[in-house]
């Protein structure tokens, strides 16, 4: 029905201005429409009540707004909510609302499925893949902000790009979405409350540093021993750790923002002294801290989280080397909403 019409949110402010002048309208109309789209989060053109009816009808002839919609909602015992979000073409991505007493974090997706092949991640098993548009990313955030206000009487406070997909492989849309949500009007979130998590694509890490968005960066490391890391994350064979370190150093020199290493400890994989030492050495190469994240099993047997005494060994050796380390518990496990469990099982 709407297939021949263009989603008006694909137009930049400049393009909107050009369009309005081409139909003989004043340029300020473009600002008004932009404001409806990105600050008031209008879900239809008919909501734009400060435009005349004839103008709205004209717009409706050529344009449409395709909002992402909540398809299903699952609530965890711990308050975490996992949303399956339906896109206009029927594809589904997942976004998670994670409440804590002090803040509400949105874990958002950047792609439908993922093109990377991390052997321990459920999303990697999905075949289909396309990039999300900036609007589809912003929609996830707006929907979670609404949920946070509704269930916790407070706005969304933090965003992590740790849902489905690799954000740095959908760079343009992700950074455009970040610009939209950090604009003064609308959500107006501080970029410092946004974390982009990457599997490690050196060139794009440097680009993100150059673009001075002021977001935080997390790197999924999981092993500081190249050979092991390549087994866990086969795509990373293309990106040697030395290149990643160089990109991270560049990141720090440009942003002065410490990098978080995400790290899972598995039985029989990276639970030895040599693994811990390698991580400690790696951390010394660039200002960083370590989040030891809990492994959420995605099938039986292949990967099993190491016992707590091994994790404590990690903590004590890292701390001995003056490296900040935290043990991160997962949320929403009972509904498969935890990291690496997003796989459209609903
Ligand atoms: N592609 C990006 C962002 C998505 S993954 C990245 O790799 O960083 C977000 C985080 O979840 C990553 O640190 C990833 O390694 C981790 N993860 C993947 N599968 C997991 C699982 N089964 N249990 C716990 N964390 C997992």
C-alpha cells in the first residue's frame, strides 16, 4: 500500500528544505516537519497539526512514516523487558529495557541479524541481514523511553549498542541515530551515556574517534591471545590484535575516553593463568577497564562459563596490575534477553 511512497524520515533537514522550496513552501516548514519527525517522534503525517490540512494532504501523497512497532513484549522476573520490534518490511529485531534503581538502559540493535560469526553468540546464527536505518534505531530508543516512563516513572538514561548486529558495520546509520538522540530537543541524551560496543574493526574505531561524537567505546575482547580470539570470533582473523591496539590508542588520543573490554571466561577455553596474564598485558597497552560478563548459554555444552574461583583469579591478578575490573551479572536471562541471546525466539 505504502510501497511507492518514500519514508519522509529518510530526508535530511537540507533535503526537506529543498523539497519545500520546490513546492513553493517556506523553508521554515522543513524545520517544523523535522521537529515533528525527530523531536516529537510523530508516527504519522496527520499528527503534524501546525501544518495546513492541504499541505499535510500533499505530503501524504508522496510520503509516509514507517514507524517500527512493538510486535511482542516479554517481561523478566528482574524487570527487564525484551521487545521484538517489527520493521515495515516485516523483519524483526530485538531491543531490551534494563532497569536498575538508578537508571534505565536500552540495549538496541543496529542490524537485522549479524554478519559476524562469533561462535558463542545466538545472533550470529541468524542468516538474514540488513542494516537498520537511523529511524529504525531511534524508534527502538523512543519505544524503550516510553516503557521506562510507564513502568518506572523516569526517562531512559543510558543506551548500549549491544543488541543484534555490529554497530560499526552500519556506521552511517548508527552515528546519525546518535546525533538525533543527542540533539537538544527530543530525548536530548548525553552522548556520554551511550556506549557503542564493537567486535573490533580498527578502521571504523578510528573513524568514530575522528567524528568526535563523545560516546563511549566497548570492545568485545574475550581473549587477548590472538589464536584463541580468532577461534572464538573467526572474522577477527582479518583484524590482528596489533591493529586493534593501534586503533584503540588512536581512539584514546582523540577522545581521552577509556575503553571497556568485554570479556567472558569459559571453562577450558580461557581459564588458565596464561589467559589472565595476556589480558593484563593487553590492558596496559591502552587506558582501559575490564567488564567480566556472565556467559548466557545459547545451547547445551559447547561453552560453559568458568567457575567463580577462576573469575576471582582474573579479578585479583588484574587488580594487582592496577586495572579496574568489574563482574557484570546478566539481566533478563529467563526470557533470553541477555547479551548474545537475541535470536528472535519469540
Ligand atoms: N557486535 C557488537 C555488539 C553486539 S554483542 C559486539 O560484538 O560488541 C554485545 C556483547 O554481548 C558483546 O560483548 C558480545 O561478545 C556479548 N555476547 C555475545 N554472545 C554472548 C553470550 N552468549 N553471553 C554473554 N555475552 C555474549
